C-alpha cells in the first residue's frame, strides 16, 4: 500500500511544511511527500527512532496522540491517527502551529478515510481466494509449531522485508527459513544471514537489494549484541 495520497500532497504544499510522510506501527511507509534525496531507507530509520519514542510513551500509559520536537533549523510534528497510523510532518524553522493546525486536522481526516478504503480493498482481494488463504494459514501453523520466534528475528526482519517485497514480506522471510529447514528460534548468526540471503535473492534492483541486505545485517548485529548480553546458562 505504499503510495502518495492527494491530501498528503496538499499538506506538503503548505508554505511552512517542508515534507510529510505516513507509516504504521509495523514501520511500513504508506505514503510520502519528501524530497527525492531522502530515500525510503532514511525514512525507515527515522520511523524506527520515532517508534522507540512512542513505545516509551505507551509504556508509561500516557494517552499521547501527538508530539512535537523542535530543532535549531526545523521541527518535527508527529500525529497519531486511526488505530495504527503515524503522520510525520517536517516543519520550517519558524512555522506557526496555529496557522497549520486546521489543514493538518483536515489532512488527517482524509488520510484516515483513504487508508481505510485501501485496507478494505486489500481485504476483499484476500477473500477472493479463501482456499489459498487457508492453505497459507495451515502452512504457517505447522511452521510455528516447531518453535517460537523468541528473539523476534523473523518478525523484525519481516518488517524490513515488507518495504522491499510489499505485504508478503513476512511470508518471504518465513519461506526462506522453511527452505533451509530451520527450527525456531533462530539464534545462530550464520543461520540468520542464510535467511537474509535467501530473502534477498529475488530483489532484482541492485540498489534495493543492497539496502535490504544492509538493513538486515544491521538487525543481525543488534541481535548478536542482545544475545551476548544475556546471562550464560
């Protein structure tokens, strides 16, 4: 569902708004009006940092729906809407919030409607082939019965894969794991890299493949650190 929405385009056209994009709680970028020199990979990294802030807020059970961060040359306005969408607006240095709040509120209403409509279309398409959907659920149930993704390597890599493979990203990762006949959890770095390699081989664009492999390698290194910090049994 990665696309540009007309309401997002209109929002980014406001004088005091430098750029804007939307992502969901899984870290998937759903729409962007951002200068081309800022790649989706860059926005994914920004989204990851913002999700860390949101998780920290939620852990303290604070019902925050928006927050703003001000820097010397620009500001960032983060607005939560719907059940799982986040709108990120990059503001000019001297942006006047009172002047742009109403356009932002209107954009959020339109974006929520557009995203809900897109989700309904995706759901309808999935229902058109219930046999294939049932087979997939059965296959995944068998796979997951062999263990659990306790360190969340597959799910975390699946989030990254969604950006490069689309909605089937998590399935691509699980398929790579099944082809290698590996059981969960995946706590061996060599096996993690084998799964990453298998999931990346079908990405035809060299730049996108390099980005996917780089992000996957960053994830593996983070998990290696997490595993090394656990007390030895």
